[in-house]
C-alpha cells in the first residue's frame, strides 16, 4: 500500500465546511423557503409574493416571450409594489441621520501627566514632535 504524503498535497485536498470559507448558511425552513406549485408561472408568482423581487428576477428566464393578460397584470402590479418598497427604503435611508459626526484624531485631546486635557490634539502633537539632541523623536505614553 502506498502511504499518503503529508504536507501541501493533503492540506489542499482537505474537506472544509462552508463556514470555513466565509459562507454562512441557515437551514432552510420548508414552510417558508420551499415553494412548490403545479406550474412554473404559479411558482414564480408565489415566490414573488413571499420574497419581493425573486419571481421578477427569474420571470424572463422562464418566460422570455409575451405573457397572458392576467399574468401580465400580476407582474405589472408586482413591479409597482417593488418600486414603492424601494422608494420607501430609499426615503428612510435618506432621512436617517448619522448617529454622530465622524470623529478624527484631530478632535481627540491628549492628556497631561495628571490625566487632565492638555489642550493639545493628536495632530498638533505629531506635527511638532520634540527632538532629542541626537535627532530622534520620542514620546512617552503614560499608563493610568
């Protein structure tokens, strides 16, 4: 019998879970996630009712031609519903205020040896580095 070589070859062929690859899947819920109807069009319609945009995304794949009048009416309504939903989400996003202004190091005060604000910021501290006689710069950060 031939022995299996260890090293790169066995590591490359090792089985990995989807989680190890950064893909985190949930177990499907048969009642919610599995859609079974007797016809493809009915299945796409039910998928669209449950998950906005899913049926629309697959409609032209399965039905590239013209639709029946009642089917066309259904999909026109679903397009309108989807557009309204996207408009509401965009308006909510645009109306949302950031929690706080973006902080920068320019705004962060440094503390003196007693732990009180020194009136100096990181920017001024780093732009005016103290120079030691040998030409190097140094900072001492005290721990509390």
